């Protein structure tokens, strides 16, 4: 803990120096899962917090962990599983960090039950823009019971401190991409882990059926995880999971982390393509699950958490589109496995410059307008598959997607449920057309009462941004109260400057735009990072009893 305190003192001193000179700065984490163009950060001053990458403690009795902000999900899960515990919300890319989950937006397949990642944070240590170090808690209104309210007083981080003192800062900083201060430590809630996730794939044949099935699965008390995929207009699958320690006799364990394993989305598509719709078909017999449009498998817990890592959902398939002479076959997915995990894919995407024309957007949409949104993306973008992830969202204002009224969404919807729809694929090659379709998407999302996630390309004008997200007076009041007005605002950090020509001048951008130079450069930067060693050395990967640990 002393090492942590020394690091925080150094960070606070650096921040204080910038504050006294009224200089803005950005935070250097050492990794990113944002797809915003990196040139937007190239001219900024930095505060380096990359050393804050350790799990300081797992308290099994209290079921909490003290976690520095740059701890990635796979390292966090490895630490907590040793105590038979896991976080309630585990981001499905192993390189996403706890600090990123708090300062950004992180909602995953358990978020229909537990909400966004920050809903599982008991307390957060922050360095304010003037260099002051404080501990913020969510406040008693966040606690459902008197016992929970008492627990917020008796947190390990900031024990005994009033949970109301910085409650406004806690809620304001969640999702505000570091614009109110620097996160340096989090206290995370943990829940009991089980060995497996009993995973059921439920076939649907229309978008309406998939949306209905998602809501139905969310209402089942036994389900711990729910998400879904639309592979086409006529082929969808809703995936539900139940934590269990039981593996039925003769049941095969399905894994997705080894180089010869299938990619998760391809596996689900293949095993369900011959099934009838589980919604429209009526089974006359309960004997055969296939006739009911469902298939059930048992996946080890950590394998389930990071099931989308290989292939980055299905974005890895686009790498084969780029390097078109290399066939998209099982052999080459095995042979090139080191380059097809999400950490390496992100490195290559940024370094290559291809993020400037790759469409990566997550949109939180009210259930009442979700089908209309899918019809819109089908007609305007024709990107498949689409990811469906049900969310329990906070009440606004918030920079997290949340339910709000609009001209198209039902004004009678008085709930916090939304459906996140992930739209990821190649956009138009022409830069102006790429911007146009993004702007059109933003307008459609706003019309349908939805909100986009801010990790991606954001093209709103400033009035449009605040119209979509709301809460500007409260946010600006927090910036003034906590002396953050010299820092970039949320809008400043997420806005893509389409009129910034400096990033496109010179010979480097031109050469990288020539096929296959940018892609090869991205691969080279990935190799230099040695990120491929992280998944080779992982300890969470499932191994049968008696099998020796491998480094692949």
C-alpha cells in the first residue's frame, strides 16, 4: 500500500503543478480500448498513471477488492478467482481496465441485473484537478437498505468517511472520461464464483423475436447473464447463462481461449443455424431441445467472461478482409492467433489508421424503438452481425446511455431498461461519406430516444451533444466546484475534429493509407508491444484436471 501512496503523491504533485499554471492535460494509462483517433491526443500534456496496475487486496470476508485503475479484467479475474469470487460485471475484453470501466461506460451481459460497472464500485480514490486526493462514495441514496448504507460508511477505502461528502463527485465522474479528476484506486464489490456457466443458445428468426426473447430471458430469476447476436435478418440467437458448479455426467466442456478453439460468434452461429425459432415454433415434445430451438452447453466461468476475446467479437474477420489474400479459414485463424486477440487488434487498429474508416458504435436504445433502429441500420449500413446486450441503466442526467423521452419512444416507459446494440464493421471508404453516415446515425439514435457510448467516433456539434446527453448545468457546476474548468470537457475529449487537417498532412499518413502499408505497420506495432505474451501467459484459461499449464 505504501508503494501506491507514493505513486499517488507523485501524480498529485504533477497535477498540482499543471493546475497552478492553468494548463490542461490528458491522462496516460498505457493502454486504450477507445477507437477515437489517437491524433486527438498527440499534442497534449500528460499525467502518467501507467504504474497503477496492481490488485492491492482481495478481502474474501467482505467480498471486496482494492484495485488500481490500470488493472485489466483478466488480471482482476485471476486474482479474485483464487478466493472463489468475481466482480458482478466483467467486461468481455480482457484488456479493459477497472479505471476505464468507471471513467467510461462498461455494460456487459450481466448488466441487465447489476447495471453498469460503476454500480459495483463502493468507493473511488481520486486526485482532483487541484492536486487534492479524496475518496468519493456513491452516497446513501445509492444504498437499497440500511445495512447497505452502513456498509458504505465502513468501506475499506475511506473507512469511516461520510458517503455523502463526495457523492456528487462519484456520480458525476462515472462515465465522464476523466474530466473531473484522476481515478487512482477503486473498491469493487465481488460475488460468489461458480465453476461453469450453463449457457443456452435460443434461436430467433426476426429482430422482433430476438428483442422479445431478450426481455423474456431477463425476467427469469435463474439467469445471471443475457446477451444476443443477430447474424442476419432471419437468424438471431439470444444467449443466457446460469452460474453453476455442476457438470452433468458425459457433458463436454466448451472452451474458446485456445488457438484451435472456435471463435465464439462463429460457434454459436454454426450450432444454431439448423434450429427452428424458439419463439415461433411450438414443440409437441419436451424431449428434444433442438426441436425447441435451443441448445445448452457448459462453459468454464473465465472462458465465458472472455469468450469474445479471440476475434474481438467479429471485428477480427475484418482483418482478413483487409489482408484479402489470406483466406479466412480455421487454419489461418489458428496460425495467426497471436494477432487476433483484442489487445493486438486494438494496437493494430490504431497504428494502421484504419480506425478512421471502421464503424465501431454501441448504441443504447429503448426497447420500444429497438426494432425500428435495427431496420434503419439494415437499410443504411447493412452491417452484420449486430450485438444485443440488455442494460439496467441509471436515471439521468448521466453520460451513460439511459432511458429518456423522445418523439418516437413511448413516454409511458417508466423504467431503466434499455437494449444496447453494437454495430461494428467497415464504413464507407470516402472520408466525407464516412462522416455523413455517422452523423446520420447520431441523428437517428437521438430521434429514437437512444444514446451512444462515448468510446467511439463522436461527431455531434456541441449543442447536439448536450441535447442528446443533457445535464450540462449540473456537469458545469461540478467542474466549477471541483476546480476542473482548466481541463478538457467531456465534449472536448470525445469530439472528432473533422476540420483538423494537421493529422492528415505529410508523407506518413499518405504512406499508411496505401494498402497494405498501414495494416503491416499496425501488425509491427502490435509485435513491438508484446501484448501477445499476455494471453500466452494467462492463468484463467480452462485446463482439464491433471493437464499441465501451457503458455501456448
